[in-house]
């Protein structure tokens, strides 16, 4: 039976960022929609409303998704051709959905194709002569840039295009390219080091000059290289954005490799740019005294080196409002893997418990993943006693998941997972994600030991806009500590599957519930939640 995918959404929708066909908040799961017209096509004369279909379109899957203040961007992949395309919904007024959609309207309430991505590599950061990426086809498929990563800031979108060719030798590969879409640059969040007037000149499409940033860093001795001539091919392997700062993890191939006297084929580098006043882009160097006494720069207008490790390292990054969380997988002297969590930036609410050079607590050597809300840090740890989510930082809106909403902050408290993990067959948290002030986990379910046949999604935190659609616990109880007056879910609540499968809570959900399905992925944005389901058959339109 054919496999298809559908995207359900809930939460804040003031500018149509949920892509559901209107701009009212969605307090129940609602199917995402996309316009089916091609760029600049005219709707049929019989209707002023463009035709639409479920999103993603048939034969496509959402690979990655990110949400800003009032916009959402998604990378889709065609199951047959492998072609990847960028789509967006919501606010386009600041160029965050590219210049074409910016020219067409202020906002879009259904997902639209973002077609304008530059082929030409800029030399000054501004793509004034940029051309649209060609459609994949027999004559251009091998040369078309491949979308790899996407992230969203408050009013900006960041996109990574691969420098790899599908049928090229490694020597013919180019650097990965990082582009910023948008016009707001008050804190240098576009990473192009330009004045506001210059920002407007590129139509809102700007290339972040990673190579120049790394060459400059090498000249300053920040990469431990013998010379800048050793800077080789650049691959961007991780990308994250906060409100007004962004970070990227880069793997840098070395020419005549050597770093600090030790041979290495590559180095792994953490870069950051944008707002920096709270130390969220501080360099992870050995001079902790200097780090504590020197006042941070207000902003970095171009990427700066925050950390550099010899060899290839697995590094995860998450950005809060004024802090950055980094997870690094290293190697101990005995050859065993070692996980280290680093926090940088504002600690006003206790969200930065792990300074770069603090000894990592033993329990965090089992860290599986990290997440960051605006002012809260979350760590998923796999311990002998079971999976735990530990939380530091703001808690007054239920962010800690402990049920204690009277506490303004918490320090290393464990999310109350008793209800969701104590049932038969409910054993493992497979993923953890966080939005501005809410968190989601996907709970793996063993159907041979549980009455539940599919994986579950649980959430907690601030749900003023309905971004945590109320559901029930696995045994039919409501579950969770819900403060209806303050729109707070204080302890984890099951939000998928819905409590009444035969009575879907959102528009057009009967089609999704009528088929066998499984949870494929979840994402969280600024008071928004997105759930992609894998269906066993095509979705009825």
C-alpha cells in the first residue's frame, strides 16, 4: 500500500503561519494546506480563492521545518526524484519568504513555493544578480543546488545549499552555501555585516560569507592552523536560530592538514552571528577569567568562531532567546564516547547551568539530545532507571513540566514523566523538541505490550494560542496538570492521538484518522506545533 504524508498544525496563526487557509489561531489539530497554482498564475474566473490541497503535496515529505515570529518554512523532498524544494507560509512583509512572495503580498495563509534562491555566489554578501534555482529536470538536475538545512529567526530565514554534485568527484565539490532571507538586520542577524541600506539592495536574499569568515579566523590564529592556506572545503552540518542570533556547525576540510601539531583531515567549527550582548556567542576558549570580565560585544555582524575541535565531532546546537545550548560528542582517554553540554549567554533565569569549562555531571554523559525554549534549557538523558528530561530556567508558564507553576525558575528538575512512561509498552522517548515556551516529546510505543498501537506525542508548557491541543492520557484519562485560566499545561499531556479517534477535533481530520498512520516527525515554533503523520494510503483531497 502506498505511503503518503500529511502535516497537522496547531497554535498561533496571526499571519497565517500555520498554513491552514485562514489567520485564526488553531486550538485543535488542523490540516496544513498549500496553494496549487504555479507562480503568478491567475485563479479560475469562477473563484477568487486559489485552489489548494493538503500539505505536503502528494509524493512529498517534509524533511525539515522551522518557525519564526509569524512565518514558517519547510524543506520538502520528492519521493521519486529526490528533488528538494522550499515552501513557506505566514508573514512575507520582511522578505523572510523570499523576494517573489514579498512582491506578491504581505502574508500567505497557505503554504507557497519559495522559488527564488540564488545560483550565483555573492562576493559581498548581497545577491543583487541572483537568479531563480532551475527546476529539476533531465538537463539541470545534476547542477541544481540541493537544499540541506533550514532555520528561522524572528523575521529571517536561513537556508543551506549543498556544494556537492550528484555525480561529481570529491575534488569538484564546492563549499556549501548559507543564505539569509530577510531585510531586518538591527542586530546583525543576517550575518552579512551590512548597513540597513545595503540590506535592501539584494531583494532580501543574502549570502553569508563563510569562507571569508574562516579565512579571517585562521589569520587570527583561532583555528589552530599553520596558515589560512589550509582552509579547504566547507560543509554546513547543523543550523539553528534564536530570536536575533544564529549558529552553524561547519566541517572544514584541511589542505596539508595539521592542527596544533597533530595531523587531522578536518576540523569541526561552531560559528555564530547576530545579537551577542548576553554572551550567547561567546568563544569557548581557555581563558575563563577574560570571558567573565570582558563585556561582550552588542552584536557580531558576520560569523565568528565560538569553538573549534580537531577532527569530526558530532555537535548539536539549539538557540534560545538570549542563550545558546551546545552538545558535543567527544572521546575520553579510554576511547569511550563522552557527551558534554555547554550553555552560553544569559543566565538570568538559570537557563545556563553548564559553563564551557565546568566539569560535566556524570548523569549528563548519557545525554541523548538537547532543546531550548526562550529562557529554558532541556536535556534528554538515558539513564539506567529510564529516560529523563531535565530542565533549567524559566518555569512560571509550565516550561519545566514538573507541575510546579508557582516557581519562576527551576534548576535541574526532572519533568514529571511518570504517567507517560509507567504504562506497559511505554518505555522510551525517541525525540525532544521545544518551541518558544512549550516542549514536545515523541513516546515510542511497543504495540505488543500496550493497548496503544501507535507512537504518542506529549507536551507541556504555555498554550495560550492552543499550540498544545488538549488530548488525554493513554488509559483514557485527561492527563496533565492543566490550568485553564492561565492556559498552562504544568505536566506532560498526551496531545496525539486525540482522545476520541472517531470524533476528530480539527477541520478535515476524518481523512487522516480513517487510515493507519504513525508519527513521522514533530516541530515546535513560536507558540506553534507541527505534527507530520505517515499514512498507509493517499490522503483524500
